[in-house]
C-alpha cells in the first residue's frame, strides 16, 4: 500500500482480503515507511485526524525481520506486535507474517506431529503383535465379522489391534509385562484421538490429546 493512496482504497482492500493491517511504502523507491491497520485508523479518527490519504491514518512504526530468520523469532515479534514484515536480502519486502499466519502454521505443525506419532504408534503395535507370533488364523478369527480380506497384521484397523489384546489367549502369547486392563484403556484413548486426527478437527486436537499420543509412543518404546 502506498502512503499516497486514498484511505477509501486501503479500507476496501483490507475488507476484501480480510487484512487487519498492511505495510505502507513511499511512492518513489517503495521503501517501507510504516503500517496501516484498523487500530491506527481508529486511533487517528479518535484524535480527530483530517485527510483522506493513507499517510493521514498510518503510523511510522514498522517491525521487520530477514527472511533467513527463524520462525521462532518471527513468532516472538508477532506475539508482541501482531505482525512482522519479512525482508529480502536487498531489504525490499518479501511478505508479512500475522497472528493468523502463526496460528495456521502452528496448526499445520501439530497436525503433522499427530500423524507422525500415530504412524509410529501403529508400527510399534504391529511389532508387539508380531513378536507374539500370532498366527494368521487367529487374526482372521478376530476379524471374522469384517467383510474385507485380511491377510496380514498390516491389514488390521486400530480397533482390531485392541480386540487382539483383549483376547486372553492372544494376550498371553504377546506377553506384555503390564496390567492388561490399563494397557487396553490407554489404547482406547489413542483410538479416540486417532479418530479426531483423521477427521481433521478445524481447531486441531489440542494439547491434552497430543500428550496422549506422545505418552503412548514413549510408553510403547519403553515396553521392549
């Protein structure tokens, strides 16, 4: 946004694109000179600002980082200032990071971690069952009510893993040195979290559910 643009034009762009703030540049060399936001517009109006240009309602405050800087540094600035402008090596603007961007990135990171943990947990469970030398016939009996074809452990659902552990005969063969009911209860917690992850909860799965996955991955690693 140029400092000489009309405020009406700036507000239109902010409304159309759902921007809460925009960096402002000078008309000639496009140097960053400040930012315009709903907050600066409100404050200038409250102070009785006159005029109809962006320059009349902006602030000369601007917060920048190099694009080679870490995400954690960007998050630190955004947490304090609500946004930060990312600069290229030649100090021209590369983009802007806002609180919404940080929230979205955090969601992506936690979702990715959840998928990785679930993959690790399922691999650990399959390894535990394999070590018990469970016969394919036993597995097929567990899945007898299912319409699909089951030829190996990899074909099992998470619920079927639990049914294997619930079976007294198979539990004995697997020989886990832990209390059975508690082990199965823990697996059921993971199953519920897994359902949330696979259904892509819009707000993510939350800290408590992530801890369940992390604790289960650690627990299964320590079992053997």
